[in-house]
């Protein structure tokens, strides 16, 4: 039974990142697994309206997956899932591949994601990864950490929340987690800590960037906004990521935090456009 506070909103972590990139003006293709049903077409229409192109073959699921999100009084979400996950055939190797959340862990699609990650890395492409851990859908934490680290070893840009880090590496400090991921070969790692901000690190530099004060409506999509905005800013620095200095890292964190602050001030995962972000920063729009 639905009451007046129940709404259906298209989303999901990688879908939100794709939508965010589209709204920021980045050409983006999205590979997913939808049912040929009302929800599937609602998601497709929602993404395409923001400039996202769906790859062929995405309507292969028997039904479109769904997550029920319940918001606590402080805006923090909890989740229940009904998921069917696979991946259509992807013959082309992307220049930049973003993966995330349960799609990186849940079979049978996760195996195809792993193959695509390996193919992209071998071809000299960039892989970005946001694990966006959902414990209710994952197995033993030790086994999942092995899968996570296999993917991380081929990842260039990795963002995870402090909650993700605590689940994957219980008891370890943020600095220890950052060190571990950089040792695996990740070039740029960001650990976000909600309103407190984030720490961004390469093997050469490490900076803490505070968050922005904002009246929170709900936090769904905040991390996805941060990830999309990070990718948006890094498009022209692919060959020099490991040479980013502390000023550049701080700028990356500040812009991403400003974008996330816009999203949490809105209901639903309503990610900002480039003009929204630039206006919030007090900079000229494009």
C-alpha cells in the first residue's frame, strides 16, 4: 500500500553517475540491465532526457530491478532491494570506464564487468570505481574485499565513502585505507565523509577538503554527484593524474563538494548541471 509520501524515482548509483555526467555536458553511454516494462522505460527516458545514451541490448532483464529507500529524520537512507543484474554484450573498449555499486559484485553481470575493466586497463584506458557498498546484497566481507581489490588493482580513480571503507577494512583508519589502495596501484583515491568533507590522495599528495554547510533535504545521490563531478573535472588530466599537486587536489574536492551540496538540498537524486555548479562556486557559467 502506497501512501502520499511514497514516490518512484529512477536512479541507482551508476545510473546517477551517468545522469550527472550528462547534465555536466560530458558525452556518456550507459550499459545497464532493464526490463522491457514501464519502470525500465521510465529509467531510460529519465537518462536520455539528460543526454545519456543507452547502449544496445539493455532491455534484457525479465523485470526492472528496484530498491526501496527509506529516509530517516536526518535524511540518511536505508535500502531494500529486488535485483536482477547482467550486462549486454559490449564489443567496444571505452576510453574511460566507470563502474560501481552492486553491478561490480553481483553475478552474473559482475564477471562481465571484471572482463571489461581488464580490457579497458590493458588498452590504456581509464577506469573509475565507486564500490558504494550495499551489505544486504553482498556476501562475506572478506571474500567481497578480495573482489573489490581485484577491481581496484585495475582502477585509476577510486572514490569510496567512510562507510564503504569501514565495511571493507574494519578498524583501519582512513590513512591506512588510502595507503592500501594506492599500493594496489590506484592513481587517485577519494574517501568521502559526508558533511565533514573528503580526503583526496595520490602517492605524492594528500589533502583534506571540508564539506559545505547546507540544509539537507535528503542525501540520496550525494556520493554519485561527487563521483560524476570528479570525473567531469578530470577529463583533461588523464595523462597527468599522478602529478596533481595539492592545489589541484583541493580544487577537485571543493568543486565536487559544492556539486554534492546542491544535490542534498533537493529531494531525490536531482543532480546539478554544469551551470548549477559554476553558479554555486560564484564562477561564470558556460
